[in-house]
């Protein structure tokens, strides 16, 4: 494995083609998972399509997205959500926007 022109090269034409297509830049072992590796691709790449395409490669046993959640905004504080509880059984709950 080597890095050439900013992307990974395995010396396997079909995998090298996918590495170029998805701008793969790093391959790192997954801790605690023998034989499993994490492939870093471009941030704007379609990870589901990439996983599907890599998964069709004969040398790849399994490819799946890394479900790592990233939140770009601060969490909602309890004070940010207010509700009006019904005062009588016939009332409805109103949640102001």
C-alpha cells in the first residue's frame, strides 16, 4: 500500500480506481476488530454508495459505513422546549414553535 497523488494505492486496479473516485486518503486498523480497517474517504462522498462499491470487490470481505454521529450545533437545552399542559381533560397540549 502506498499513497500517490493524494490517494491510496493498493496495486489492485479496481480498488485503486475506487480510491481515486472516493478520494481515499488513509487506511487504519479498527481497534479490537481483527482484520478490520477504516478507510478515510472524502467528507462529501456518498458513504453508502462507496460501501456498496467496495463491498462488491472480491478482496473486500465486508464494507459498511462507520456510523459515527457528528452534531454541528449545540444540544437543545431543557429551557428551549416548553409545553403547556392541559388544565382540563378536554384541553389539548400546545407546543409553541
